[in-house]
């Protein structure tokens, strides 16, 4: 049984928890984190979901992602998900998300990390991940169009690649 902290519309914890899979009440929200790792060639590390995984089986996805569990901060959830899914240990205490996107039932915090990671050093979580690879922006967009990658808005993929080396919405010259 996985417990999630519940948040209000202003992203304040309500002090209540929710059991994953049960019906959330109107006005309850939860936190999801995504970590996108980019290498020095400007490629994103992407993962392929297991064929038996509920929700988007066999589809390619961002580096890692998942829901924050009860007691997590955004940073501890990102650190835990990165370690659980691909065996990469990175201290997130000095990081904050590059982006937060509100969705119907919660908040998506997105971290953009620049790090060259040899694929052979990663340990893939059997329950979640069947494969990983580096992919360019163009490759990911083609995979979305071909139905191989989760159908994120193409504009989001552009935003992730464009913002990976900076913060904010104004391009630095």
C-alpha cells in the first residue's frame, strides 16, 4: 500500500494522506516528480517502460518519474525515483525544479540535470524499466509522432531541451 500526502490548491500539505488507487476527493491534489538527465551532446536519457507496467506499457518516457510518497519533499521524491528506477544516486537537496506544471489532480515538478552518465553503470528497476538510451530532441519528437513515446505535448519537449542549461522564461544572450 502506497500512501501519498494530499495538498490543497495552493500546494500546501493538508496533513492528510491518500492510498494510491483510491478515489481522490475534489480539492485534493498530489505531487509527481520527473527528472530529465541530459548529456554534454544535448541528448536526453530516456527509459522504456516494462510491457507489464500499468499505464503506457512498452512506451518510452522521460528519464524517470513518479509520485511523491507520504513524507517526501519534491527533492527527496526526485532523488528516490532516480535511484529506484535507474540506480543513479544524486543529492537533490540543493536543486529545485526547473518547471512546475499543474495538472487536474496535482503538481508535476520537473528537474533538468546535465550529467554524462555511461549507460552500463545504470541499474534498471525490473518492475518499471526495460531499457534506457540517449535520444536527441528530434528523435524524441519522431517517437511521439510514431506512438512509441508517451504523448507529451511537443512544445513541452522543446521547452525541456531549451531550458536544460538555464532557468526562467527569458533566453539569455
